[in-house]
C-alpha cells in the first residue's frame, strides 16, 4: 500500500475538503476496500484499489471490479451516523452532474440511461462505518460478465469518452464531504427529503419479490410504505421493479 503522493496508479489530486480525504491511500490490490476502511480507517480516510479480489455488493452479492476500469473506493467514518446512505447517493449523483445525469434507483443504485453505473455498500464494524462506492468508468461491454451485460453499464459505454478517474474521485469526495458535514450539522431531514424526491417512487406501483403495491410514502429511515392487496407493507431493502406510475 502506498500513500497518495507516491501512487502511480491513479494520479489523485488531494481534494479541498474538511473531512473526507484527510488521507487517501491507494493500493494495487486488496480483498475489498471496505475491509481496509473497517479495519484501519480513521475518520475521513479514503482507500482506493485498482483491483479487488473479493469486491462485494449489497445483499451478499459479489461486486465485479474489473481491474483498472472502475473506481473502487471506500471512505472510513467514525461511528454509525444516520443518513450516510442518502448523503452518499446524492453526492455521487451531484459529482457526476457536469458529465451526465444519473438517476437514483432506490435505495442507492445510480443509473445512467436505465443501466447501473454505480453501487454503494455501507458496512459497520465496531465503531466504524465504511462507505464503499463502485463506479464503472472505463469498461467496454466485454469487461462485464455475461449475466451483467444487460443490467450494468459504464460511463465510457454511455458517454463515449474516457473520463479521468482521478477527476471523478476528487469530485465525489468533495460532494461527499459537503453532504457529510451537512449531516453532522443536523441536516438529516433535508438530505433524506432530497433523496426521497430523487428516488421518484411516490405513487408508483412496484414489485419486490412476491409483494406488489403502490408506494404511498417513504418513512424517515428510507423504507418504502406500500399499499398492497394484503394491506400496508413496509419495505426496508431489496430489489424492486417499477410496474407503473408517474
Ligand atoms: C451494490 O450495488 O451492490 C454495492 C456495490 C458496492 C461496490 C463497492 S466497490 C468499493 C467497495 N468495496 C467493495 O467490496 N464494495 C464496495
């Protein structure tokens, strides 16, 4: 592992931030950058890897981390602050806004032209939180395994240009810093509301496993409240399919 200024993998410019990116540590290969953040991270330290041997996604899935093609990084934070999932999702969307318009798929996937370009995995251990962010940047279609090719995409595939990964990383860290500081200053409700609006689910009919229903509200923790034939149903997490709606 090497420190920021020695790194030859990604030429990262230190972002002008207060909390996130207090140190940026780049490694060529690791199991998962979330492991590094959970084991070693001080508040705001960022771990970036070119390759993850066992990158992981939500719900026990593996995260396919094509070497050198994406941005695979984790931010370590002290404690288990509420609202980080909302803050991180908005931060990635806003950071990429100069290049493209990402939509948020509940709870915290980011889609470009309807295909997943970024996933976020939050994990907690002892007194630490790891905010793990994976952004598909330079992939060609062949860089994804067959089973992902209809669902996943990259910025290169959609935009036709090879964006500088270090520039994207800096932009995300700046936005994440801004959002996390807002959270620490008590702006939870504002951030949650902004995220809930961006998810664009109110009034829509969705399916999640065997449950189908209309989203009638999103609660303070981000769970969907559905009006289903079986009655009101609360959905904390999971994969949803939008069936109809605005
Ligand atoms: C998901 O959509 O399922 C979440 C994917 C999160 C992937 C990132 S890549 C960096 C960090 N390290 C991991 O092992 N996972 C996250």
